[in-house]
């Protein structure tokens, strides 16, 4: 009958039971594949960090304050073109004043008068002079005085290759010789891109006297 209870036996499951680990049990160790991926990730992070540090160091190095470039110059004795050796004092005086004026500039180192005048009357290749004197540039020129006028021609030569990098011709009244000396020194500084800041408090071309006749006697002595 339909209302009689089912008394057929219950068959036991043949599948093995799966044990469920407790909730607080530690996680099983990661497999070898997961470990390799994690190691690669750390390597990428370390490499990126090193790259950032290297880039920052290069930026700091490339933007570091740099010392201004110092030029070394030899001022050779001016050649007297008047044909009269009695007027050599004009070129010698101009040479001394230019040595004094240029040596006041902060970005220049100038050979002394004693060194420069060893080459008076001698014709030498500027490149050879650069090697002998250890200078980067040589200033040479001529002086011609006619009556109350004085004409100076100067040129600056790069001793590394022998190229002329600047030249100038100046024609002035003899009474303007102080302004002439200052103008030549400033032109040379401009050619070498040297700032006109002077060492100490003295001007670039100081006037020890405003009397040209007194100055001429001083040069002759």
C-alpha cells in the first residue's frame, strides 16, 4: 500500500570523506610557481628603485654648481712699427698696462711681464708658445705713434689650433691712451666671454696720473 513506510536498506556512500581543515589552520605553503613569480616581482621593484636613484644622482651631478672657466693668456710685447727703436717704450708700456689690466679680471690668468718680455723681437708659432708657456691664448699686436695720434692693432690667437679668435684696430689721440688700454682689455674679455668683475676694489685700468706728459716720461724711464 502507498502509506506503508519504505523499509529498503540505506546504501553507504562509496566516496571517501573530505576532511575540512579548521578555520584557524595555517595556509599551506605556496607552490614553486608562486615563489618564482614573487621573486621576479621583487627583482623588478629593486631594479626600478635603482634606476630612479641613478637618474636622480645623474640629474644632481649635471646640475651641480660649476666653477667658472679660467683662461690663461700670454701678452706678448707690442711690436713698434714706427721704425725708430727710440719709440719702443710706447709698445712696451702698452704691453705692461695690458698685462696689469687683464690680470685684474677674475676669469683670467696672465703671464708675468718677465716671462712675456723674453719673447720680445722673436717670431714664434702661437701653438708652440702655448705648449711652452702653458697658456690657452696669446695676445700679440703692433703700435704706431704719429704725432699726437697712436694706433694699436691687436689679435688674440687660440694656441690649441692656431686660429685667430679676435682682432681689433684702435686709433686714438695720445691723450686718450688710458681709455684705449681699458677698451682693449674689455674687448679681449668680451672675446673670451670673461666677466668684467675685477679682483679687489681697483678699477680695470687705474689711472696713476691724468697727465699724459708725465705718463710718457714714466714710460721712457
